[in-house]
C-alpha cells in the first residue's frame, strides 16, 4: 500500500548514463551502446511518470510503454499523442501528481533544473571519457551518499565498463 505522505510528496529521481567527463549525448543520441543500461532504465521507470525535454523525446521517438511520458517544451502548440505536455519543470512535476516516484530522464537542461530537487540519482557511470555535445551538470558529490554500486562489463556491441550507482541526497 502506498504511503499517503509519499504520494503527496513524491520522490524525484534522476536517471542518467554518463561518461567520466559527464558526456550524456552526441547529436541527440547516446554515444554508446549498452543493452543492460536500457534494461536497467526500463526496470527503474516502469509504471511511473518520466519527465523529459522535447529533444530527449525526439531522440526516443515515441512514448515508452508502461510509463507516463511528460514532455517539457517551450512550444505551447506542440501536442504529442500519448504524452502529457508541460511548459516548465514545475508544471511537469505537477502533472505527475499521485505517483510516489517521478523519474527525470533528460536532457542536459532538464537535469540542470532538476538536480536541486532530486532525492535520488540513478547514474550509470561509463568508466571512460567520451566525446559528446550534451553533458550532465556539475554537482557536489559530497551532497550525496552512495547507497549501491554494481560493477558491470560488456564485450559487445562495444567493449565497455560501467557501474550502476545509486546516490541518496544526504540529510534525507
């Protein structure tokens, strides 16, 4: 059973995969191929609201099944079938009322706005520097407590070491 207070004050979670140099994208795509990260993303977000910017939505190309997609856009005329539209992050958060966890999934500007509001960071840490044109904002790791880390490696579709890391905001 959901705690009534949790529903009134949902947890805001950021989900991101980023390289050591904070790269999260290039040319509106992911700069790596990591099937396990996509499975991890699906497991976290399934059944919940996801907030994303319009460019991130464009990179995905469709609402993802089993989740409610809230797209933040400056275009007041934009309508996307199967998505909720919002024109600011606060409006997007309000559109998620009733969900105990809200997942903020990108891109860089949405992450920048959401970082001070988030309770939890789910970061897939790609263990190398990667060229890109979109980056996760800098933040003080001292504000966060690492609560879990799973070290993973893959040989294909490209050799990659990555860590699934969960951080909780200190003092929560």
